[in-house]
């Protein structure tokens, strides 16, 4: 099915992509979930830091 120019004894790049693509698709959603969780945690941490830093000047918080 995936014949092409390759070194004898090794599969072609097309075969490698064909076999790898379904496995990569399984990793897509968990990776996106991990990125979303990380983003939310960083946003919460920065919000807490900004609250503490600008405690004396609350009117500057929305600007920052």
C-alpha cells in the first residue's frame, strides 16, 4: 500500500506517518486539556499576585 523510495529493511516515511497518525490523534485531546488546565492555574496565580501587589492601590488593578 505504501511503497516508495526507502532503505531496504526500513519502512517508508509514508508508512510511518500512516501508523503514527492514529496514535497522535489519541494524544490531541489530553494535551489540549493539560494546556487549558495549566493556563487556568497560571491565570489564577497571576491574579493573586496582582491582588497582593496592588492591595494599596485597588484602582490600578483593572489597568494591570
